[in-house]
C-alpha cells in the first residue's frame, strides 16, 4: 500500500515539473522564413508593359513638362534647372533610376531569392538591384542609396480589392478575362489602390516600404524627389485563364518636400518564359 502511494506521488510530481517546465503552454512554433511562407511566386523574368504614361516613360520628356505630377513650387524650381550634361559630368546618371522611378523605366526585372528572408529584384535598365528584407531586419545605416532600405511583408489574398474571383481549380483562384482582349487592366491611379471590376482577381500581395533613399528624379527631365520620401508598394500577382502571369505594382510615394499630395502609379509587368531577352544597360541621363 505504502509503495503504491509513493509511486503515485512521484508520478504527480513528475507531471507537475513537466507542466512547470513548459510554462503550462504548448511551445510556440517559430515563424517560417519568408521564402517558405510566400503565398505567391514572383521569381523569374518580367518585362514592363508600357500602357500608363507612355509619352513620359518611353522618351525623355521636354524640360518643363510636369503634367500629371503633383509637385510644388520648390520641385518646379529644381526641375527648371535640370541639365543632363551637368549630371553626367558629376557622375549622377542614375538619378532617374532610384526606387521611386525605376519600376517605370522600360525594361525587365529578374526576381530571385538572395536568401530565405531577402527577395532580390534586379533591373536590366540601369543595372539596379533592390533588396526586399522580411522579418526583423534592421537597416545597417550609412549613406542613403538609390534603392534605399526596403522592408517587406506578405499580405493575405487581396481578391476583395475591387475585382471578382472566378472559380477555383485545385484551390487556386482563377482570374476572369481582363478588359481589352485579355490584357490585364492596372488598378486605377486616381482614388488610391482600388482595382477595376474587369481586372483579373488578385490572389496574393507583397507590401514593400522603402526609406533612406538618395534624392533623385521621378522623371528623367529633372523632376525631383527628396531624401525624405517614403515609397510604399503593393506587388499583386495576377493570372489569366490562358496562363499568362502579370505583376501590377501599385506605388504610393509620399514626399513632404516636393509633392503636394501622394503620387500614385501602377506599372505592369508580364512574365516571360525565360531570361533570354535579359539585356543589362548602364544608367543614362538621357535616352
């Protein structure tokens, strides 16, 4: 009898110690690396499709052409003094290839994972590299750079953002046909990030916030953004029934020094089958 009581007491003590060792709770599962947790696959080579602001993106705008840009008097003063020869002499050819402008420069993107928590976006235009850092990454500081410091986070599927989702195939949302013979329609620039009803449904999104940028140009004709600018982007992956994949980057730029309001754009990229058309070129102060 005594032996049974003793064994029972030992068992109770053992369970109590185990519970105390665990804090009475199930151990927390460590968060997945960003690469493993990705709801969408952005890797591969993408080509820009110039449908938005064609006349200001395909050629260098004339000096003084600031149409559609919400700039203030200080910005106009800087832009009116634009001199591409002076930029070249100072080694400043990359002023229009910084993070607030580079996604609107005609060319291609090559996206890959640098490591499990860093997404790398390379551009063949200007041979720029953007690094999107996930998790608890902290900036190393130092001088500002053209591409700045970018902190990224995955967002839940964004099908509710103005576009209807069609049926599911194997659990993957299938986008309806886009307006204009199957072409993807970008989110409307006016009024924020709302998408058009006819656009393919968004089913995954990457949010990127970029700061600590070196001052540069929003357009190649000298329209400036300052070192105080903050760039927020939403990278939405879309798919059409024919298998074509698109990325629409809804870009929101805030700059208290040179902008009178938030500048919103939405450049489009279509995925290519391979990287055979990748064609790196250096920065240029004019085309």
